[in-house]
C-alpha cells in the first residue's frame, strides 16, 4: 500500500529554490509526486505536505468534515516556514483546495517568490457569487452531508471517492476571505500565475479572474493561462489518464509555470488581467 503522508524530496542541504506543492481536496500528496520529481531534478528541494484531515485510513470521508478554513490558512503558513529552512527562494503551487491555500499565501506572505494557483476553489461553479456564498454559509452550519461513491481500494488508497459538504464549505469560505482581502490591500507576493481549465465547472472561473484582477490592480505581476475545452481536462488537471486526465499535456504546463517559464501552447494566455481605458473605467465604477 502506498503511503499517504507528506512527501519531502531533499538534496541534503539548502538549495537556491524550494517548491511547496499543495494537493487538492480529498486527495493526497502523491497527486503532485511526478511533478515534484521533475522539479527536484532541477536541483531544488521539494515539499508536498498532506493537507489537514486528508489521507486518513479510518473513515476518510468523515475526517474531511473536520477541515476548517483557519486551520488551512495556518497550515499554509507553517508549510512556508518549513520551506524557508529548505531553500533560499520559495515557490508555492496549489490545486483546488491547495490553490486556495496558495492564494492565502499570495495575499499574506511577502517572503515567497512566486505562487501558482491551479483551478483554485475561490468560488463554487455554476452559481452566482451571492448564491454560492449563501450555500457556503448554510453548508457550514448544517450537519455534515457525506457522499461516498465507492469503497476504498486498498491498492490505490489515494483515490478517495467521496465528499463532505462541511469540509468543502470551509475551503470556499477561505477562498472568499482571500478574495475579499485582495480587494482592500495588495498581495504580499508580487509574482502570481493562474492555471484554469475551460471545461472546469466545479469551481468558478469568474471568481479566479476577479481575484487575478484585484491583485493586478494592486501592483502584482499576474498572468492567467487556461486549457481550452478542446484539451478536455477536468477540474483536477493533475488526474491520471485512466480517470479522465492527460498528464502528458497538464504536467509540463504546471512544471513550466512553477519554474517561471512560458508554458507549452496547450495552455493559452488569457487577456486578463485586462489593460487599457475600458479596464480603468471598470475599476472606477466597480
């Protein structure tokens, strides 16, 4: 059985760069293991911490209901503190729930060089901002609703087929908090990239673009890339091929963005954050 704990790839000494990779909701650190090994081969140290209450071997879906937004924020801060002891320049990458934690770090930490948010759960997909916030508030107060699609496969325990409404609500609450904070003060990190998928309906693309705009308006260098529908990548762009993903397409893009390099053309640069007089007018009237 594969391990479900945090993964540390170290060269035995401080390196010029260290990567912190945050996996998604219901997943475990092995989600980023392949990408982590590629970054490690560059001579960097790599830390892939397990999110709180994830990867539990007993009642794993029930454990997800104990996720709390404040705990995730503190977890992000402590992960960066660990990384600072491993290397000189810290780069943070996060997917979905991990993307929200990465967003928290981008907003609050000034000791991180670059942050990459992949399909971050800043807002829920398919509903308006107001409706999404109302649903989050309701879900965080009602008893937890857990859905398990299939029993755990002991040969691949990292694939948890289930969800917790309370845990998901806490992640979205933290995403809302990051977005609200970004509207009032500049981010601590000045180099930020987003990676989205046009096919993704799990999280709100509009919420991510609004967050990108807020950071850009307050002085950060922000770029947004998106996989078009034709690529066919789901919300979890790190998924393996057998489960609907395409690592040959997705992983090189993630690695390039982590390295601050132009990604392959499969991820298209978006005209956001927008520039010019139309954007200036929109900001003044927002």
